[in-house]
């Protein structure tokens, strides 16, 4: 398949590092050198489903496609206010589509996993046009009393429209179960019969473990694809990596021995927006001219699970 349209939406509320220092024992001098984040966009009065629908509409407009022409919608989302119906069904109704739709929870690697699902559906001859929407609000998963975690995240939605083509050259998915490194647990509705101990735990993150996994998994996934495609790192025009932490991005850059200008970032003004990170970055890079038609792109993301994924494609 090939990507022919993108769109993104971010909340209007901007939270700077200095604003966080008003109620947390932290500072810009601590946050920025360790993460690369200056500020993040945080949901205030917006609804995530509305942002997802708007991002989808922008991507369809960019592609010059009507919602009625879609054959499949894939929505990547970790958590939102709806348990049911699925967020993809809400998006389908919001844009006026009639095709089947599905939600996936692949944490921060959701966009890569969605690309793989779309490609598989296309190769099976079941679809021609696919909409991927990644909509995330990780700021609702963290405790805003935990200075080590809440400073890292921002909210947003990114979307991409795909149609038939030969632009996706390869996709690599990986998983290595490590459920104690990055997780959130929430209690469900009580019943008269529950006797087990239950707990409500905000997002927990073991930073060093996540850092090591992210660098190893992302570097390994990209290297695997380059080898499979008989390509070299220098053959890639731009590397669009999950925007979790600037030090992770720099470590991957150093492993690949590629120049800094091949690694566009927006972590400084978005933070980590989970699976929405990659499509938001892709949309911004397309619209500001950082990437252009014909460029070879390597996308890579990593998240809780641990899971990771990479894709190499021609824009």
C-alpha cells in the first residue's frame, strides 16, 4: 500500500516545564536535559473522540478521498472514556463511513502495527482504501503527583489514509513480555462475588529498563529491515522515530551512524503521545516540507508490553 493523506490534531492547552514546577518538585533544568521536552499539549475541555474524528477528516481531505470510499478503519488507542463502543466505531460514524472497523491496543507501537494490519488486508485482496487513526490521552493515565512520569506525556491524534501501491517496502513487528516495566492497572466495577484483592495503579514506568529496551528494539528492528531489503542506513532519507525521549532518539541515531538532520523531532513541544506520536510527526513533516514525495522513510516505535515495530516505505 501507500500513504496518500495525513492529518493530526493536538489539544490547545500547552503545559510548560515551568508550569509543572508550580506543583511538582521538578524544573525545566531537570526535565529538558533528560527528556528533550520543553512543553506538551494536554486535553482540557476537548474530547478524544472529537480529536480523532477531526484528524481523520484532515487525512481524508489531504488524500482527496471521501469517507464512503473507505474499506476498513483501524484505530490505535490505549485508553479513552468509552469502554464500548469501540473508538473506531465512533470515528466511523463521525466521518460518515460505512466500512468495518477495529480497535487495537499496541501501546506506542500502534501505528506500525496498524500499517501491518492494513498491508495484510490489502495483500489478502479484501481492501483497497484504509484509514488509520491513532488517538491517545496518556495524560489521563498518569498520576500528576508522580514527577517521574507525568512530565513525559502529551495528548493528540494522528491519522493516515492508505490505498493500493507498492510503497511499503517492509514491516517488522517484535514483542518481548515484560509486564512489570511499564504498566497501569485499574479496578473494574464491583460484583457481589469478587473476593480477590484489586488495586488501582496509575501509569508506572521503570525508566532505565524502558530506555534499554527502546534503543535495542528500535535499532534491531530497523537493522533487520535494512538487511532484508538489501539497504544501508544511508539509503534512508528520514528516520521518523517514536517521540518518547530525545536521548533514546540520539542513541538510535548513533547506532545507525547517521546525521542528526535525518531524525526530525517534535518531542520538545509534544512529549510522548503514545501511538499518536508517529502519525503526528509524519503529518507535520509532510506539511512543513521536511519529507517529500519519493523520500525513503524508516518509522520505528516501541512501547509497553514490551512491543516494537518498524517500517520502511517510500512516501
